[in-house]
């Protein structure tokens, strides 16, 4: 937080599951976004056992300290890693921006908010429980609703279709643009510019 009340994140967290079998699944889109962010600003991942997470840190595009986290605890215990990190760095919960998948948004959309409920997302339930508040920013990436014929678990742990994958590649870039703007000019500015954007085939 800065003196002019801008919400500037100090820790960017992507949610996902750590095993290779979960790579590129809908539920791991948070990992993909923070991987791209780390690649873009040229910071590399290393395991941090204290946090039970992968951590990448360095200077962001603004020259300020940037820390990016991928919990290795599995989705439903993500909050443990986030709590350990903010305690270590002595950060308030509102300085954490969490990136994760959202069933209630179509593929091609993203939505940034300053606070809110978990909306049924187990990773966010864990984050809210461990941080003791819903008052922290989040960036939700649309993964679309499941086919009524399929169960939700099968949907979120499944992969995107070829057509969806083309859209998701662009959405990941858009999400990183939004994160970079939030680091420079605050989360609310990123909300105003990116919540209305939609990427289509």
C-alpha cells in the first residue's frame, strides 16, 4: 500500500497443483500466468522449503522488488504457503495478488477484484482461511463451465480444447499485462482497463 491509497501488490501468487500430470490443465492456469510473468521479467524459480513453494524474486519492470510464488502444497492447502511467505516478509494480506481459475467466467475473460469470497474455489478457501480475511486482490481467469454431462472435477483437471488453447495463450499474455499495470499504477487501474476485455477465436 502506498500513501495515496493505491493497492500495489508485493507478492504475486499463482494457484495450481504441483505434479507434472496437472500441467496445462484448467485448474493450473494460475501457475501458467505466473510462469509467464517470471519469464517476462527474467526471474527464475527456486524451491523455498520454508514456504513449501517455488519462489521467484528480483526486480520487476518498475525496478521495484517483485516476488512471485507457486505453492507446492496442492490446491486445497495453498493458504499455508501464502501465510508462511507473508509472515516471513512481514506483508499485510492486502499486498498479495492471487491468480487462479474461475468456472463462472467464459474462456477468454479475466476479472480483477480487490476482495471477495472464495466462490467455491478450494485454493481460495484455503487462502482466505489462512490469511484471515477476504480483503486481498485477486485475478480470476475464465475456464468456462463444465459440460452438464461431465463432472466439475473432471472439467477443471482436464485440458483446454485446441480452440480454447489458442485463446488461453492470449489470455495469459493479457493477464501478465494486467499484473504489470497493477504493479505500476495499482490494482484498481488494472481493473478499469482489463475487466471489460474479452478474447475470442
